[in-house]
C-alpha cells in the first residue's frame, strides 16, 4: 500500500493527455498563455499540471530553459529518433537542462505547487552532450520491493480515477509518468513465480517523488550517491541512508521502489503479500514497440507461454501498456481489437501476445 501522506497518499494529481502539436511556425523560442487553463489538483504536497503539448523547433536542440510567470515549474521532454520520448526533465529559467538527445520536437507541461500561472516562456538551444543516448535492446531492469497501492476511488498522478482491480503502477519520480490513457512509459514486472505483467506508469510514489533510481548517477535527479537501481527508500530502510527517512523526512517503513495497482498485484502477478519483483523500465529499451488495445478500457490481454490461446497463461498485459517485441511468429488465428491475425509477438522469453490486441508494431523480425 502507499505510504505517502493523504490526500491520495502523497500522489501528485496532474492532468492527462498530451495535446497535439501546435500549429504555429517552428521556432526555438515560444510562449504560452496558461491563465485560462485549468489544472488538476491534489496530492500532498498538493500540485497540479497543465499540459502544453508539443512544439516543433526551427533548429534541432538538446538544451531547454523555461520560465513561468506566477507559480510553478516546467517539465520538458524530447522526441527520440526511434519515435519514443525521453523522460521528463524539469527546466529552469537560469540554467538549461540538457536532454539526452538532440531533437526537433519538444513537449512541455507546467507543474504548479500553489496559486496560478499566467505565462510560460520556453527556449531551446544546443549544449555539449552528456554522452550519446544508447538504449539497450532489453531496457534497464532491477529487482525492487513492490507494495500494493489500493486507494480505489482515488486519483492517480496523471488524472486517472482508480478502479477496483485496476492495472497500472507507480514509480517515485514524475520523470517516467505517462500521460492519462497512455502507456508511453510502461514497465514489465515479473514475480519470482515467473508470472509477469506489462502495465503503464500512471502514478508517482511510493515514498519519494524525485527518485528516478533506474538512472545512472550522472542523470539521476536526487540521491546521486546511491547505486544505480537502488531506490532511496530501500537504502533508508536497509542501510539507514538519510537517517532512515525519505526525501520528505518521514521514517521509511519498507524498502518499496514500486507500487502496484490491485489488479496488477492480485491478478497479473498473483501476489498475496508485498514482494520483491524484477522491473524492466521499457522506455529505456530499443526495438519494435506496440500498444495493447482491449475492448474494455479497464481490460487486459492474456500473455501465453506459446502462440496459441490454449497455451498456459503466464501473465497479463494491461490496456494502454506498451510492449517491446523481440520477434514475431505464426500461431493460432485470433480476432481482437486490431482485427484477425495468426501472428503472435514474443515480448519476453516464453511470453507471447496475440497481434490482434497490439497496435503500432513495425519492423518485428521472425522468431
């Protein structure tokens, strides 16, 4: 369960879908009037978010500054060459934040802490790269402690209202927070039993809100002295790091590095108690990717041990979750939201999903 302070156990309530690209001419400096736009508020400390959508640059850039008139800060991210997004980075008016790629498309959002914002000014320039971005095919993966989030009826950090036996996860940094009804940041979680679920990141927590522990110390936002892959809560609980407290000064009661929605916890992984799991942060990987589409917005797709519906169920993939496709093979013909097909995708060793429920895959090779 969550151990962040209520309203929603420390969850940051923010707004949802990214807006379409703006129609104005491409430029490397732009402003936005947000005085008439509303933000979704909540969490403790209470914050809100106003999405500003995407912006085309006149010249490719990798460094961004941003200033807000009124309250708040600006998060930005860049479009990678493979069509995926970088993580979100907080931009300041004084010193440019350097993205891990040079890009021609920037997306931004205002994060409010109190009061209101009226105007946002963003500028994109070039700066020396902090190393070339190179995503490993499989993506970064770490063994972390998972807790059950619960909080049915509450609202997640991206504005999703939590349903009974829901399917999503929370990570303790908004750098990997997906837009509402999107899986542009998704994870693969596997229990010691071998069962796995693919789920979108729709919430912020547990414990911390600026602990992107999966990143190297050179890019990790806070707690840079900790080993890559070790959440601050785990270090506080096991080693007495930071006096045994989280970033807000609370005594850490467990080493959690991920929260699981009830459906992910009970149905996807079939856990009965908080447990150690292996998490793959799929946006850090490369290669063909697809998005799970179910007829029911709250639905899931069975993941099978083989390319047939009679093969054993070895996990679930949640609606909106992205999956990395290692290869494709011919199997049983299945009808689903994406039509009828006898193609199945292998998304991990011994884990297969029917193409009939996966959209957008391009460039998959034959197994």
